[in-house]
C-alpha cells in the first residue's frame, strides 16, 4: 500500500480582479503518493 503525502477533495479557489471573479480551481480532487512524480502546468502567464 502506498503512502499518500498530498490529498485534496473538492478544492476550489476564486480571485477577485476588479469587478471580475476568476476561478483558479474548481472542485479539484487529487491523491499523490510518496514517490510519485507530478507536474502542474498552465497557460503562459498563469502562475
């Protein structure tokens, strides 16, 4: 059995930019086990 080191369930994040609301994360669930290789990418300028 693998050891989970990161677990999220239903993670959401919104930012306010002036009068606009930007959804950065919408109901994200992930399980990352010890030893997993993980990469998070986005569009140019997103992070």
